[in-house]
């Protein structure tokens, strides 16, 4: 892929949020103290960079404020240097490596379009959801973006093999678009409910505690989101987004015409808005 075809990922921040002060002295997953020779986890696995032929692509991850679109921070490097320190060797070379191996065949098929999401069985959906969740956590932990993912989410992934944290939703979509890879942190929220149910205070809580991250890998698009409110359900874009996790349970659906533009970051943004919140009193 030529470098001029690459669109640098754009981050969106609600600038009234404060960093959670997470210190990188212990591994966020297993909580073991870090040693000097701690691991540097590739946020995007090396095999994916090689498979999509994007390892040497230059990117400029840019963190912007939603209030005035000003640049909060910016980096410039090639994708192979997109790494996250602060993760222990045991996690990186142990369960995280095994998760990569489990998903490799499925991901290659979905990224190339030789495998359809509809053909995945429940186990394939679940391990893909775990991988997407892990990748979102590592991206947020290692990027120049506000750290609004709680440490409990990292620890849950390490401690529980059979579930993701409560009120986490992972969805997927396949589509041919320009470019091979992109991501967006801070995808916008849409909430269905009246002003009493989603007042100013609750909206602020959503922006501070909820999170939503989107990835594109070839033809595969993944949206991972966390709803912090027990009195709200996810509202998903019917016939477009496929739920990977949870695979069953109560969700709402909404209808919307599908008319994507070709740019991958625009598709990610629209898919992100396809994961909304519905107050239980409104369903």
C-alpha cells in the first residue's frame, strides 16, 4: 500500500475528561510488578502488519478536542513501532500469544473476505470478541489518548476465560473500502431516552466512564463498546452489525438505511454510531 493512500487515524476527546492516573508500575492484566525487561506488546500484531503489508506505513495518531478540534497531542511513526510498554513478559508471551494463535485463521479469512461473519460458530465469535477487546485495551493503554478504560476490564480479561466484563458489547461488519487499516478511539454515543433519563449529569458520566473503540483490518470492521449504566441496553444497527459478544441476551435494534462512503474512517464512525444506548424505560 502506498503511503499516500494512508489516512492517519483521528482521535476524538471530550476535553472535560481527566486522565485516570493509571501508573505503569504493574502489568494492567495480571497486576504483577514489572521488571526492567518488561515486554513491549505490538498493539497491532506483527503478523497482521505483514499480512496487510502495512508494517512500514507512516501514521500520525492525533488526539483532538471535541470542543474546538484543537490538537491535544500528536505522534509520528511507522505502524511497526506502535507498541505498548508496561505489559509483563508472562502475559505477552503466554495467554495473549495464545489468543493471537487461536484467532489467526479466522482473522485472515475475515480480513480477506474469504470467510463470512455469518459462517462463524459461537466459539469463533467469542474468541474473536476476546481478541478485539484485548486489542482495544492495549491500544488505549499505550496511546496518546485519555485513559478511560478501568483497570478492572484488563484484570477481568486475564482472570476470566469464559466472559467479558458486564455491559461490554463487541460487534463486527465486513465491507470493502479504501485502505487496509484504521482505528478511532472516542467514537460518539447516541442515547435513546428522554431528558430526565439522559440528563446533563448522566451524559457526563457516560463520557467519563463509557468507551467505544473501532478498528478496521482489511474487510473486517470491529466496534468494541462499554455501557456503564445498568439501566441501559445496547441498541444495535439491525442487518448491519453482527453481535460477537454477547451472542444472546436482551438488546434493542434500530433500522437505518445503509449508504457507506468509501473512506474507512468514515465507515468506522458510522458503524460506531450504530452502537447506541437505549434506556430500559424506552424499549
